[in-house]
C-alpha cells in the first residue's frame, strides 16, 4: 500500500481525462462540483458541463434526455442525495429505458463524517441494487476509481458509481486489471473468506494479516461490482473455505452482505456474517467513526474468527 489519495480527486482527474478521449461524454452537477471534483471536467470542457444547481431530480431528467441524444452523461452529486431525491427519475426514466447514464454518488458511507447522518450515505447501494438492470460499483482506492470511470464509458445500460470523499491508501498498482462484474482475489486462504467492497479493503487486508499470525488463512476478495455480482467467485470461495464474512461501509440490509447471502443460499449454503452499519452515525472524525462502528482491523478480525468457528462441518480442519 502506498500513500493516501482522495477518491474524489482521482475521480475528477479520470473524468477530465475521459472527456478528452470521448467527446460524447458530458457531465452534470448539482452545485457541488468543487466537492465532487467534476469541476475539473467543467473547466476543461465548459460546453459539455451543466451545473443545474441544487436540483438533483431535474439533473437526472436532463441526463435521460442527453442519453437519448447519444451522449454519455456522468451525473454528479452526493450519494445520499443521488439515491433519495433523484430516485424517481433514476428508476422511471434511466433504468426503465435502460439508458446509458452514469450516476456518480460521492461522499458515500461515513466519508462525509463531520456533516453527520444527513450527509452520510449508508442506504445507497440497497436502493440501487433494487432497481432492475442497474450496475452498481463501489471502488476501493484511487487506481480502481480511475479504472471504473474509464470502463463505464463502454459499458451498456445504467450504472451507479459509489465514491468516497476522504483520502485512502492506494492498494492497487497502475497495471491492475479491472472488469465490471468480476471480483478480485487479493489473498488465498482455505479457512475463511472475507469479501469487502469500497475503501474498507485496506482494513480488511490488515485484518487478514492479523489472522494469518494466528494460523487462520483468509481469502480476501474485493467485490467492486455489487451488481451484477460475481456469483461464480462467491460459490468458489464458499466451497473452499466454508464460511464468509462481508464488510461494507453501508447498511447491513440490502448491500454487499445481502447480495452474497442471496448467492450462497442458492448455490452453496455456508455461514455468512455481515459487518456493516446497524444505525445512523453522527458527526466526527472519519477514523474515529470507522473504529467506533466496527470497521477497524481488530473488529474485522474478530468477526472473521467468529464465522470461522461456524464453518460447515465438511470444512472443519480443512
């Protein structure tokens, strides 16, 4: 892992770069371009940048029209407002007609920490996952963010890109391979699987190191695409380790953990524990909030130990 880089900065730079590659790309903003960093695109391509003001619903309506005219809209605002105030046109216009619109929700999870629960997004993946045909991505670092922005330009149908605000350790090298719908295995182990999505990945990797020192070998998966999820990889992990822990900076209802449990219940049932938000948080420093609500390496390791003890009988002692 290298120095920390802000996800939003990586997003803004990637969007600006994409604008120079593909002239069909346009960006829409709900008056927070300085925060989402879409302003970098706007300064470079002002004729393809539309700041609609604090009107998320109308912004998505406009994106639908632009998509119908052959453009590729990247729509930007805070995740909590994208998936609440604009949910009606997202479902009735964008998803219903299968339009190629990229809904970019920044400040996801607890990352807008000091603004409190009103600006922290812990239900956004659940809302997006419930919409048929919606691709849902949750990136873990700056490199993966850049790869996702580029990959979405060629992806068919509507998509939601979940982006954090704060700086996070860069886990990936520039030559990493990114494919929508395919999880990435970081560590191989036969005792327990930890599947994470988003920027909690770096804490999951630390937890896996702690477990290894105790003789518990963990497989670690970055499930950057929550929908459509990599069901084959989940089944493979379930069969090999017999127990799964999921970790997400999101509600325990309707997000990554729910998606993984849906797969295992049909493909290969094993114990699945879900580490995520069980309540709204409050204002405070991000690191303090992450530790308080169980996202630190220590708590992740403890939950992995607990689900490891619940492995299916045929996996005991494997």
